[in-house]
C-alpha cells in the first residue's frame, strides 16, 4: 500500500479526501465531493450523526467483536456496501474494477453504476465477492433489458434500481468547472477550463493512457453502440423510473431487487408493494434535490412504515465507523458508502479503497469495544441517545 495513504499521512476518511484533492483535477474532485445547489443536504447528511450520542456499557470484556452480517441472504464481513459511483474511471484508471477488487478482498459487496466506464463483465471478474448492479433506464427499456441480462449472466447477485433521478441535480460546482465545455470536444469552448487538467500532469497521463474520455459500455444504444459520455444529462431526463417500470423489471430479474432513493414512509410501502427485497433510504448523497432531510432522520419513519417486511439499508454521510454503528442502532441493516471510498480511489486507486475500508472496519471494531458490545447483531437503541426529531 502506498505510503501516501498509510498512517501518519492518512488516519481517517477526511485525510483520504485531502490526498484525493491534491491528486485530482478540480473538475474531477468536485464531481466526487460536491452536491446540489447550496449543498444543504450534503452537509446535513454528515451532521445528523453528530446529534446522536452513545450510551456505552463499561467494564464489559469484549476481546473480539463480530462484525459479520447477512444482507439479502449474502454474508458480508461487515455491514458496509460500496455504493454506486458513476464515472469512476475518471477518478482512476479502470476505477470500477479497482474498487470492486478492493471490496471483494475485504469480503463486502460492490455496487456498479449503470454509468460505469468499465464493462460489467470485467467488474464481476475483478471482484472475489458479491457484486450488485445499479440500474438507470438510460437508453430506454430495450437497452436496460440487455444490461439486466448481461448482469445476470455475469453473476451479479442483486439489482439496485435508483428512483430519485428524474433529472440530474443542479450541481453548481460542475457548471463553474466547465464540465459541459470540457465534454464538448470543441477547443474554443474547452480552452478556459483545460488548465485545471494540465496542472495535474500525473492524473492526465494516466487518464490518457487509460483511453481518455470514456464511453458507457453497459449502455448499448441499438444501432449506435455504447452511449457517449456527453449524453448523460439528456439521457437521464428521458429515462425516469416509475413504479410501473418496477413491474417489468421484476419480471426481467429473478434475483433480489433493491429500491434506492427512498425518502418517505409512503415510498417505502410502495417498494414493498412492488415486491422489492430491500430498500435504501437515500437522498443521493445530497446530489439531487437539495433541502431534503438527512437520511438518518428519515430512517425511523421508513422503518415504522415497513416493519420487518423488507430489509432497510441507508446511505448518506458515512465518514466513520461510528456513523455505521449509529445507523445500525437506529435500525438499518447495513449502510452504503460512496464518497468515503471514492476519496480513496482518487487518492491511490484500489489501494486507496482498501485503506478506506480498513479505516471504517477499524473504527467499527473500536466503537463496538468502547460500547461494550460484542457483535453487530447486539446493537439496538439502548446504545444511543437520539434527538427528538429521530424519536418516531
């Protein structure tokens, strides 16, 4: 593992963020780091964990802690799943494969975005653990059905359907950084923004060696081939997922289906009604509708609405193992994390993702021992004090 991501240089996820910021062009780093509009929800997702405090049981011997959990019938070494991060190949060469490799080595699941720069078959081979496929309907129904069949044949064990992206969120950092102009391939439009790439020559060299601006090999447009990178925003606006779509998706995919992007109890019940096997309480990491409540605050409402009829996962704001513990104490079965490992990917590729997972695992074990709790299975609300807005 490179020294740049080892102690004392890197001891937490925020340190990985700083290393990634040094390595990546501003336009790429801000793609990972930024949120929608005023980024209120982005910040609130993290701050929500600060409002939950622990109630440790002291003088309890916990020489070892069992972090193992089962999600959708699949055993994981810890209650962490790597969330889908689109365009990871911009962050690091073969980025999706690098992240999947690290997840598999750690015994946890990796979720591949539809908007991936690597073929889903290559990602499945790269991981020695469970892999999930996240589905957007970009390219239309036939295109999605083709990807579903490819994912099934490649051995993906769950399908994650994202429902909170009828349009792309207003990510103001991307506009200021000239994402549209850089993707135009027109020199005159690119020129005011290209310097941010030239100031990171090592990233630029590896980016060009990896093939330069990628296409989306898992979105095959009939008669055209892989979707071009510049077509993403338009494609998302033309591919909104509705509850009606879940019917034919359910028919096409015989394995577990996860609905990602649930904000309310009503939508959680709809997920149950469509036959989903799990849901993710998610606001897309604050990257879509700004001003929605942090996911930790919405978790009790969702749990109250569905009981034990469906597995409830959560993402948003996970930066420490103690955050994972708090989410589990409030009833989540496991969490998904995106930025936490994306920073690691940006810092050092697969080794950086390994370091991010290692940090969260170490945090998780230490927190359990300090709580006097011997296993993930024993966590419940008795280990935390929660503010009034979470007491539902």
